[in-house]
C-alpha cells in the first residue's frame, strides 16, 4: 500500500529571479518524523522504500507537470531539471514523498 507522506503545505523557498539552465532539485528525508506520523495513522513497521516525484507549473496554472522522480534517499531524491525550454515567467516546483 502506498501512503502519500508528502507535504501538508508548500513552504516558499528563496527564489531565483532569472534562471535558465539545469537545476538539481533535492529534498531531505526525516525518518523519525515519518515513523511518528505513520504510527499516528496506525501503521507499524518500517517502510520498504520512499519515492519522491517532482512537479512544476507556471504560476497561476491549474495543472502540474511531472519533472522526474527519484528513490535515492542517499542523494536527497535528486532530480535534474533542464529549464532552458520553458517559457519566461514564474514557476512553482513541488516535491512529494511516497512511502511503501
């Protein structure tokens, strides 16, 4: 069974005003917090794996587009994102964590 252990809210981060190129998206993983939240939901045991897909959308758009996905905890779920093909404007990026 896959549980969405993603963010309950989006936290704004420092914003680049001008950027075109390759970005490396990463997210840290708090195992203790995960175990606590799973226990509160009534799940026992240790998760088998964690996966972190990354999405983006132009600010104000309704649809999220998948950038990539990583299951590499040791690399902080890093995904490379080439932004050179994007139309100029403001974008939002979202990383979600799923555990099995």
